[in-house]
C-alpha cells in the first residue's frame, strides 16, 4: 500500500473519535490534510462540528471542504485536535514543524482536551532526533538566539548543526507568524523534556518542535494494519 493510503487510513481511524458538536483543532501537513478532507465529507453529510486551523494552508483547505471555522478567541477549550507528526516516540512525545506550522499547532494542541497524532508507521522512532528539530525564531538577534540554543543543547548532552530553513527561492522560510526556522540536526535527542524546557526559556525562541506530553493517542498505519497507542 502506498504511503498516502496509509496516511488516509490513520486519518479515517481518528475520525471515528469525532462526535457531533465537537470543537476540533485541525492540524497541518500531508497527513492532517487527509483528516480535513474526510471531515469535510462528514460535515457535508450533516455532522455538526467547528474547527480551529493550525495554519493558513489548513484554513484554506477547511474552507474549501465546507468545515465551519472559529478561533481560540471565540471558543474556550477544544475537545480534540488531530494532527500529524514528523517523529513519535513510545511516550508519545513528538517532533513537529517539518511544514513550519509548529507554533500554531502547539497553541491549538495545548488548548485541547485531547490530541490524537496520526501518521504512517515510518514516523515511529525509538529516540527522537533523526528528523532535524525545528525551532521557530524571531529574526531579530538570530545569532544570539542560536548561541543560546547551542548552550541548551550542550547542557542536555546534545550537539549538532543548526541550519536556517530556506524557501524554494533561497530566502529565509517565513512562518505564518512571521518568524524564521532553524532546523537542529541532533541525531538522537537526549533528555527531550529538559531540552524542551530550556529552549522555551530562551528569549527569541518563539516555539520549538518538541511536543512533550501533549498527544494522548497515536494512530499509526502500516502494511500490517493500524496500531492505536495510548499515552501511558
Ligand atoms: O509543521 C508541520 C507539522 O508539524 C506536520 O504535522 C508535520 O510536519 C507532519 O507532516 P506530514 O504529515 O506531512 O508528514
């Protein structure tokens, strides 16, 4: 089975958790796109939900699919967020932000009672870090922020190159929030929860792609079928 079919299977399984009347966080990326697409089919068939998109790309897709949208200024809490990930470990800690949407994704996930992460099973890892860790930065003071990040890496026993993400024209990639992204090639991240805390405390870091303790359920689709894993 091809990888898009696996992503769609994971999205379809997550859709089974959606109930009428729910307020939903809508993730970003190629896997979340399947979820929004399938959700749109249900909405057109009469399901009553409202969504908060985690990126401009998802907002546009959801509007095209007919999913009613709201904002975190208009609703208090969300019932459920469904989103993809770049890596998932056995504690359901995640690396996210490969598509650059990590800041809004984390705000939305943190405002949700539950987060379900959906993926093909190639995203499942023993240790986070083979996928470069995206860190979203305020452009002002970039070099100082990078030095502080290097300090946080050293303090947690991590090291690796930091690469400013570029767009297809070779300019700095700009997020929906107007920030830049540095991808840290750490290989194997030691003590991800502590590193997450240290990165959060650096002035100039708008957000980082370590999602610690946010996902409550993972739905992984592979050639052997679907695995549903609950956070211990
Ligand atoms: O910024 C992007 C998001 O964190 C995505 O959820 C993540 O990159 C996974 O995307 P995909 O489902 O396309 O692999």
